[in-house]
C-alpha cells in the first residue's frame, strides 16, 4: 500500500512537471507572438509614416510650384497695369498741364 501511495505521488509530481512545461511553453509562445505582433505593427507604422510623408512632400512640392506660378502671374499682371497707367498718363498729361496752368494763371477778383 505504501508503494502504491509512493507511485501515486510520483505520478502527481510527474503530472505537475508536465503541466508546468505546458504552461511555460504556452507562455513562451504567447511572448513570441506578442513580439511578432509588435514587429508587424512597427513595420505597418513605418510604411504608413513613409506614405504620409511622401504625400506631404508631394503636396508641398505642388504648392511650392503653384506659389512660383502665382508670383509669375502677379508680376505679369502688375507689369500690364503699370504699362496701361503710363499710357493713360501720357495721353492725358498735356490736358492736366493745361488745366493747371489755366487755374494758376487765371486771376479772380
């Protein structure tokens, strides 16, 4: 009977060790999967960050190009307005001079 009790205890100890090995294996598998999931997430984050950065740089380049085009367009419009103002002033300058001379030289009592 004592031998049977000893055998039962040995079986329980063996079962406990086996259970401990199973728990350790499951824990290690869980840690490995968590590590793998973190690495996959880091890769996805890096890819997304690269895509967003690329889109940002593209939009920045497009807006910079538009800015240069806007500056060029404004310069052309300004030059055209200056040209028209000079033409208009040349056209009416003699009339303005005559009007000023008339008012300056006319004596009123």
